[in-house]
């Protein structure tokens, strides 16, 4: 009994005339078409007589004297249906087995046949071997074709070509004035030249009266034409569009224009732009695109924390939404994935997907790299210090250092930058120009009028304003480069050493540390990250996007603790990668446990006092 199971290519079945309705009426497989007869019966009995008929149909076979099944010892087998065994085709492997196949070959000398009797066994075996070699080659060919069909993915596009869209010019406008009777004088034939002046004036008045409605309709069609641009992820400068009607669209309209066609287009665009609420319309369109992926940009309170952009916060929000939309496919697909600790992590984009998503939702401008957040200040030899008694001297020296802009040379002196200047200096309203004698003094008021410190003196107001702008840009750039966060998965910090290794002291970790927890480490020294309201927003964003069973512990570190943490974090990541490459065996495991223990001790020391009770749920 056999199943009759067969898989055919879809394109072969279509070439044989099978309709698409029948082709896809049964189960659709990735490898080809399955005939319905495969599932109609559990099996079919194949009699020996049918096999004889198939053999006689082979070209070159004249007669089958006797056909039967035998085992490997040559003993006859009556059938396999009752015994439950499965027959298997086996080519003769020995000369003795070659004798089981009794072949009679036609003689080349005339109709006489050479019999494969006992005295002629050697000649029989030689000729039979040639036939068997050909049979083996043919069987391998059939098996290869069968496996090729079974293992290759069938493309439905070869059977049913995907419909191709037709781009239609939706903006083409054809005026209704073409359909007016000629007696009105406003269609393509116009007013006859012999008509009185009154008729010509009346026709033009009617054309001008209808023009307003037709211009609105033409603008509507132009907006339809621009729908693909409206729903794109490109940056736009407008969301309403217009078009200029010419004589082809509206008969003899150009004669009514009092300015050239190019100027008419500019006037139309300016008129439409007055009613174009670009930010609102663009924001709502992006919300629709996000909703198609089941997402929403719920960071409306982010508008309050536009510290570093001089543009209106509405456009800044649109830029953040577009950044989210551009990466939404990968963020949605990999939303539950962590970073790959088998590959390089430090100074790369090998971070968890939730970190990339929250990076965008918080409006962070730098790329979501696993990088040092304190490196930018170190590169410029900047040390943040609290406000001191000699504030005037420290502010003036810090201002000069920041105005240099370029990275400090190796071995140069460090500059103490007061923290109020670093965080409040991103706001231009905190700078005040004051004329003192022949000079213009730049004063800095981080706490309003209650305190005022001098930053620099200049010859005129223009030079002072230029220096303020330069100082402001330098502070904004340093703040942006210092913003980001790190995520540490506690389960990866678990001890990996063997308990049987007595030479290594046991490393203990609190019971509530490794289980379903992560540590999120933020810098606390930037303008936005020092704002308590933004900190709450950042923590809420992480909590909403982390898996529901993961509890986050938040750490807001000053500059020096952050330097300490990042060095421990970098060493642990490198040893984690090395340990994964070696299977966490030998010295690599011991080095990894040492680095992990150092990082665990740091995180435990900087745990918030009320962290154990501060559950965000």
C-alpha cells in the first residue's frame, strides 16, 4: 500500500490547464500543489500485474517472464499488506544478489537470445550491471527532482502576477466652462470677433465669477495629487497645495491675469499658506500612520522640555514622531529582544530594543549607542562644580573655556564649570547685556535678578551678542552629547562560578537583586535631566515600555559616579563577550564574576533609599 503522495509545481499545474479556482481549492502549501486524491483514500493496493504492465511500457522491454518480491537472501515474499512491513528498493550489492535479477538480452547476430544460464553467469552479471548503473542514475535524477520540488519555496507571483498600480494624474483639471453652450462665450470658442463690446465684457465677467469656484476645485485636486507626500515620512514645509489654471484647463483664463503666470503661482501659494496649519495637520497624519502599527506617541508633555531647540516646540514634536515612525518596524518586531552579549556592545548600537524606543520617545538627539555619557566633558577637559563663593572668577574662566569650542589638547588644564552655567546657560533669557562705561558686559542670571555674575566684556553690543550665541550653542551641544541612559539586566550579573571551586570565594547577591530586575542609569547633570519633572517623565516612559514583569531600578548619577559606573560597565560587557565566546569556562568565568561583582556592588551602593517600596505599578 502506498499513499500516492505527490507535490507538483504551481506553474506546472497552470501550464497543464488547471484553473486557479481548482489550484487553490485545497490546502495551500509553500512547496507546491497537492492533489485531492492524496486525502480521499488512506492507501491503494498495487497488484503485481500492474507493475508488470508498467515495466513492459518501458522502451526496450519486450516481455516480462516472471515478477515477484524477494528478500535480501532471495527468498520469495508473497506480499507486504498483511505483514505490515514496508518494501524498500535495494540494488544488488553482491554477485549473488545480481543473479536474482534474471535478464535476457537480445542477440546482435539475429533473433537468437543469449540466456543467462549457470555457465553464462559471468556474462549475465556484466550486462546486468550496465542496466543497473543506468537505473541508479535515473533513480537519482528522479529523487533530485522530487526533493527539489519539496525543498524549494514556490512563488505565487509566477502563477498570479501581482497587480501593478497605475499612476493617475489626479491634479488634471478640466473646466466645466468647456461644456457651456457657445452662446455664453466662455468655452473654447470664446466670443466672436464681430460681437459687440458689451457681449465680450459680459463673457469675461461671467468667466471671472466662475473662476473663484473653479480655482478652489483645482486646488482640491492638487491636494489629492499630493496625498502620497502628505503621508510620507519626509519633512514638509506645507500641507495645503495649489495649482495655476492655464488656457488648457480653463479656456482663455490667462487673458484675465494681471501678472505673469509665475507670480500668480507664488500669490496662490502665499494665500493658501495663510490657512495652512502645518504642525497640527502633519501631527495628526503621523498619528494615523502610527496607529496603523498599533502605536501612539503619547509624549505630549515632552513639549515642556524643549531646552536646546530654538524652533517652535510643535515642529520639534513632529521631528520626534517622524524619528519614531522611521524605526517603528524594527522597534515593533524586536520589542521583546535584549542586546546580544556575544557581540561587541560598547560603542555600538547593540542595545536592547526598549532602549532604542525610549531613546526616541524621550527626544534624545544623539544616536542610541552604548557609549560613555561623560566622555564629551572629559574630551573638553570640563569638570562640573557647584556654585562657589568666588563665582565671578569661576564663571568668567568657564565662559572662556567653553567659547574655545574645540577639544582640549592632551595634558591641558581642566576647567571648572559651575553647574548653574551648564544647566541654565542653554536658556538665552538668562543672559543680559549691560553697558558699563565704554564696554558691554555679558551678565548671567541663573536665578533671576536675585543673583547676577559677569561672564565677559566686549567693545560693542554686536560682538557681545555674537559671543552669547556661541556660548549658548556650545552649552547646548555639550548637554545633548551628555544625554542618554544605560540599562543593565540583573540576571546577567548572577554568579557563574562553580560552587565546587574552593579556591574562589563565594560571591553573594541579595535575593531581590537578580530576579526580573533591570537598572536604568541616567546622568543627572544636564539641563533636562536635572529637571524633576523630566525625570518623572523619563521613569514613566521606561516603566510603560518595559515588559510588565520587569521591575526597573533608577539611578541618577552625578558626573564622577557616572565615570566610575561606565568604566565598570564597559569592563563587564567586554568580559561577558569573552566569556560567551569561551563557553563561560576557566579564567574567563572567574574574570566575568569579578567584573560582575564590582558592578553589583556599585549598583547596591547607589540604590535609592525608598527603592524597594517605590513600585511604579
